[in-house]
């Protein structure tokens, strides 16, 4: 999708600080971090939100979750702990209409609710 910023980052058309990538997903540092480690994980193909997860080709949701664990390992937070957050829709706080997880860690995170 030409006008989607995350599609353009995943395609390498916009420079970003890539943490990990494979054929299906890309993880890159958030430009407005909310924790010492704050990385966004996106599928390479355009999927608007979690509500459209079934559109993920072949790799599916399980592969996406496995990739998030690999990102946590790459960041060195798998043992100390991390948070994987997804926002869905306007009331859920989703700002970019491309499925993405926020992986946060590297420090003690405050209460979520």
C-alpha cells in the first residue's frame, strides 16, 4: 500500500532502525519511545488491524507471536520481562492503520491499568 508508512518502512523505502527482520515481519525502533526499549513489529504485507489477522498469508498469528519473542531475545529483555501491546481501532488508540505490536522493556514498566 503506497500511502502506508509501515508498508514503506517494511519495504525499505523509509530508513528506520531495524532490530530484526525476516521474510514475513519487520521490527524497528519507535521514533517516540515510551520505554528504554520500544520496538514496533509489523507484518510485511498490509493488514489494517488485528481484526484482519486471518489475512496473514501462510505464516499466521503463531508466527507473528514467535517473531515477537525473537525480538525480545534480540533486545535482551526476555528474562527481565517485557510488554507486547496492540492497539485496535480509534477507541483502542491505533494511530497507524497497519497491524503492529509495541514491544516495550528494558526497565520496570508502570501499571498498565
